[in-house]
């Protein structure tokens, strides 16, 4: 016969939710930082396309 699982405590649930939200905040900060580095021209750790239209004209 099936037995119901134990109920998760509110503190465990809230801890998981806080961790999930913290990860999202960290990723947003990282994306903003990468965007700023691209705009200032100091980007070094990744490759991104630059003006694809100019390559087609030449």
C-alpha cells in the first residue's frame, strides 16, 4: 500500500527557494558585467561576432 512522504519543513523549502533566487541574481550580475566589458572593449574571455554586415560587404 502507498505511504505518503514526509512533509518538507518550511525552513528547508525557504532555504531551497533562497538558493535558487541567489543563483539567478548571480547570473544576472555576470551577464551585466560581460555586457559592460563588451561595450568598453575590454572583453577577453569569450568570442562574439562583430559587425557581420561589414564582413559581407568586403
